[in-house]
């Protein structure tokens, strides 16, 4: 279970978009890998996507699961256009 969400700045975008990530979590609840899920992602700004990926790695934590291996989970964002 995710303990916290990533904090996002206000990104400049001309349209609403969705970004889907596959997050890899270790037994300590730390995010050890993040990759974009192309089939879920409608955002085309690689700078925004890469920035969010780095923020997820640094900020997001999950419940510890001692003895567990790497677990993959989905994490999806809906970004709204700024008018």
C-alpha cells in the first residue's frame, strides 16, 4: 500500500493528459524503478514525464514487506491543462 503521493508542481500544458507508470518497490517500501506505460500515457512532453519519474523515486514510499522481492505496481496521473 502506498504511504504517500508524489508532490507535483504546476506543469504547463495546453491539453489534459494522462501518464501511467509501472513502479518497482523493494521489501523496504522504497521505489527502486519507474518506467512509463506507453499504452496508458497520452502526455507527449518527455521533460514532464522524466521529472515526475524522478519525483516518484525520491518521494513515494510504500508499506514494508520484509522478505518480499521486487513488486511492480501501477501509478497513474491525470494532468489538467493550464489555461
